[in-house]
């Protein structure tokens, strides 16, 4: 069985990093690990997942498959994950046998259920919106009277990118919302009339060193992150408070790795929306714009290496490239040549074989001397770059 690698004994090329999830986050983690000559083993349901092009060993199976996770652990010195769908109970069993998992199974267990996550935050005196677990339709309507409409009904598990959210505007929506999530454990959360959505990436290693990235502003469309603006347009007091709260979250969890802490800003009050126990979409800008990327910081953290305090080197705007509405199938990108004429542009295509509606197929980052300039250029690139059906597809 494998224990934490002894850095005085092992060089990076003797370490195998096991990653549950071979999507774009797992691939970008792997690219940083590969730069340090670390060996890579992945577990993913898709044989042609984005990370398959850089893996040394590939296990094709479901994220929750006990035998597959154990097989991955046996091949690895350290296990990590890019998705909350990983099986926390299997990881807990592996930890009890001496395998190294970062972030730890208990951290994943706490975060992957939204009601459990919010209770943990509230118990640790970290500000969150008012919430209650849904027991029945009648109880949900009583919560509506107490919290006032609109409300957000959320599936507690196996939901991401807003797919587990249902907006309740009036009592007549309650039953429809609960039927929408029929059979799933749900919670109701007070709707926050926020002025800005913010996020902070925080890294912590197992020695307890902790660093945070700049506070960024996020713009969502249809519950999917569309744009991240770095730095956020906020005052110094809000910026300092956001970093303090984000670091308190990770300290309270005793988490190891990089965490994405999403927040609402409402009348100068900050409330935690959600925690991601992994690098996050809103941290992609750090690849081009910071002195260290969130992915390198994650690798350093889980291997117990020194963390570097991130510095924003340049203003930046990141935008997601999403799949075609109402279409599933092969695709291609158009407008690349014209887009690449825009100064400061960096394109990231993930290599997914098929598109689905709102599927993240890539992103681009624009860096510029001023944020207004970056926003203007990002708008231009967004108009030039298109995802289209591959020729011959129906």
C-alpha cells in the first residue's frame, strides 16, 4: 500500500498522481503535473476524455465504481479528483488503509451534499443565505412565507452548473419544483438579490500553509458561468473580507488542495454560495494572468510542496465556449483565424469528442493593460469564435 511520498527520497518522475475525472480540470491539472515530470493515472467513464491524451494509465469506469477507484489507488502515490461525483465512502476506506487522498474523503463528503455543506458553514459561523431542508410540500410552502419569494429549490446531490436548481417565484411553483426533483433530497434557499457574484481560489497544503488568489467577479447566464473578470470591481474592504472568509472556509475544512469559494455580494455583505473542493472554472484566468496558476498551486498543495502567494500580473477576462443549443454530436470551431488576430488572446480547447447543449468545450482568456480593454476584446472574440455542427452531421 502507498503512503505520502517522501520528497527527500522521491523525485517527481517517481511519483504517480491518480486523478478521478479526466475532464478539462483533470487535464489542466495533469498538464501542470506533466511539466514537473509526474506520472499520471486517470479514472473516467469516457475512454476519449480530454485527459486521455496526456495520461500514462487510463481506467475507464464510473466515478463511483469501488473496484475502479481501488485499482487507481494501487497505481498512485497520491489521489485527487476534479469532480464532486467521486465516491467519498470508498476514498475513506482507502485512507484507513494508508492511501493518501487530497482533499480528504471527509472534505468531499461534507461538500458533495449541499445541505450538509451549508450546515457545516453555518456551524462554523461562516455567512450563508438562509436555508432549510425540504420535508414536504406543505413545509416548503411555510418556508416560502418565512423567507419570502422568490426562493431557490436545490437538489442536494449530483448537481452542478445550475442543473440542480429550480427557481420558485410563488407558492404555485412549489409542487412543480418538488416534482421536478422527484425522489431526490432537496433544500430551499433564500434568493439573494446580489449586486455581484464573486469567487476566490484558495490553496492549502497539509503543512497548513494557505494562500489565496485575487477576488474575481463572475457573470452567469442560465446558471452557467459565462465570464470571469479579474480583478473584481470591488472596494478594498470587500476584497479583504472575501479573502478572509474564503480562507476561513478552507481552514475550517482542514482542506488540502485548491478550493473554489463562490460568494454573493449583497449590500456590502458577503454570503457563501457554494464550495468546490478542486480547481474551479472561475480560476482559469490564473493560467495567463497570475504569477502561478490554480493548477500548479493544486499540485504543490497535494504533494506538500511550498505554496507561492499568487499575484495578479495583468487584468484579464475569461469566457467559456459552450455547446450548440439543441444539438448533440460532432462539432468544430469556426472563426479561429480572425479571433487569433486579437491581442492578448489565449485559446483553450478541451478536446471533447461530442458537444451537448451548454457543455463546456473550451474557454478563452484575454489579458490587457486595462480591464475595460480586456472586456471589449473578449466581446469581439466571443462574436468571432463559433461552435458549429461538424460537416455531414445531422
